[in-house]
C-alpha cells in the first residue's frame, strides 16, 4: 500500500517538475493537519493524504525551476530515485568493513572531484551532510594541525589559534570557529568582495607574530554573491607563512566543469582542504557535501574515534569515511551523486552547469538594459546576480519578494551587500525559463515609477 502511494507521488513529481509551493502559519497547519500521532494510527491512505495535501503545499520547492533564492537544488531524476535505493539498503557508510562496495563507489566520486579541483591523486576524504559539517570538520583539523609539521613537531604559532577569513565568508565558517573555540581574524575585502593574497599578507605583516594565525579560509564562489577569492594569491601567502588553506567551494567549485572558468579558480589545487556540495550545483539530492584533504592522514589523526568495539573497523588499515569528519554513524550519501554521474556522464553535467552561467549572464544584460533606477551591483562571476533598485527600502524589497511568491511567479529574497539591501537571483536549475526572470525583473517598478525597459 505505502509502496504504491510513494511510487505514484514520486512519478508524478518527477514527470511534472517540482511545484514552487508556498508557506503557512503554524495555526493554519495545526487546523489543516489535525492530530496525526494517535494510539491506533491513521492508516497509510489517510496519513499520506495529509502529507500530500497539507504538508507538501506548505513548503517551497527547493528543486523548483522557479526557486531563485538562497542556493537552490536541482537533483537529477536518476539521483532522486537512487537516493531511495540507498535508504532501502541501509548501508552502514562509516566503515569499509561494513560497506566496502558503497565506500569504494563514493571514493570514485571523490577522486573525480579531487581531479576537478586539481588536488593530488592521493587526496581523499568523505561525504558529509552539508557545507556546515564540511567546514567544521576541516577547520577542526586546521585548528589542531595547521601550526604543526607532518610529524607533529612544535607549533609554529604561540598563543591562541586564529583563522583568517574574508568579511564575505559564509556564516557557517564563523559558526564553526565559535564551536571550535577559535577566534577569526577578519580581513576586509574591496568593492568586489574578493579576499586577496595582498590584503591577507598586509594584515598579517601589520599584526606580526602575535596575530597567532595558523589557517586561512577562502571562498571559491561565495554563497551571497558568487565571488571567487584570489585563490592563487592566498595559496602563495599560506605556503610562505606555513598556514593551512581551507577553500569553501560548497556552491561555486562546481563551475570548474566549465573550461572558460577554470582560470578563475587558479590556486585551488594548493588547498589543504576543500569542500564542494553535490546537492547544490552538481545536481544531487539533499544532503551531500564532499570534504577533501590534501593529506587525509592528517584528518584521521584528528577525527578517528577510539573505543573497544570500534577496533575491528581498523584491523586491516582500510579506508573508513568516519575517520575523516566529526561523525561516526553515517549514511552513504555520496552514492546518488556517483550513480547519476555514472549514468549521465561528465559532459551532461558540464552542460547543466553552463546553463546556469548563461542565464546569469543574460540576466545581468537584462538589468543593464532596464537602466536607472535599477542597476547591477557586480558583474556576476558565477550564477549569482546582485542588483539594486534605487529608492527602495527594506519594506519595498519585502513586498517584492512576498508578492512574487504569492502569485506563484518565483521565490526570491533580497540580501545585503556591503551594508546595502539589494536584490539577489541565483541560477542553478538548468530548466529555469528566462521568461520567469523577465517577469521578476519587471516587478522592480511600482505604480508611478518610471523604469526604462530594455
């Protein structure tokens, strides 16, 4: 019974595409959903009816082609279906002993990503739940080992450890550092939001040895604006000063699939650790982040958990994903990405990534064509487009956002750039209709406003 209900629901959703959906208040949901946890149970038909008719419509479809806010997702149908296979198999993905086949397949996907990132052939790591978990795990290694040599000799820095970050770094980096008891050293970026090696070197030179910095976090496509930091320059400074370099490429590193953009990522292969999320721009289902280390043995020295009952996992020295991040119990969440990549091939992935890049470039041209009072904030580096609307307040931006969602046009949200509230559109879904974007931009005028049309 349940199998038939689930199969029909999934088939319908994959055939018609994810709906944009919406949101609802807690009081409305309590009334519509009613009591669901009962002594006798609702039965499969009624429980699924309430899910499909109440729960699903009160959510915004992250995988909708009209989801243009935050960072969308666009999992392939193959990866979505295979995710159900992974759940059905209940792989114990933390160890080679329990899941040699799944771990081997995941490692194939990790090797592909390591090659894309120009990391050495013996780089490795594991799949974790998302960028937050990836950043936390990598920075834990940076905290414990970045100031030491590979043989664990005396730390090169004295006093509390600090990590240098740009003022545009993802919020999860700040959160990870707080959890690790590490203070950030925020290095200002220029008008373009790029953290440069020159700015980092100047900041460190001014503070001197007492800065206590032992690691650097760079962005390979910031979430807010799609900005790629000066990776080559930061790598040079990190190498010359003996600092651990972590690159947050959760969203943007997928653009390495596009040959014309590879030069913008020069230096990423010098990183000590990198993350990239297949559930973002590599068309995998939630939740999946690839965490890679230049020297995986350094991660194992920090993350391997020891207990009498776990000793059997390491008797043969095999590769255990649980040894490379803060987790133990672990779903084999990299398998849907591996399977979809195996089915479709790299060329199809490249074309899908380039579709998002092309739509971002088109959107930037449309904003330029509209003209004052609408204007670009930055020329897009990747697939995020920031634009301002002169004269608008926070209230105007909220009205614009809520109106588009209420009318089923698109889900968009404003953001802040250098303290200013601006509009933001993100393009990852390869099937987003350019006409939807035109309608979103057309609503940047109010009655009585004069906005020149391109």
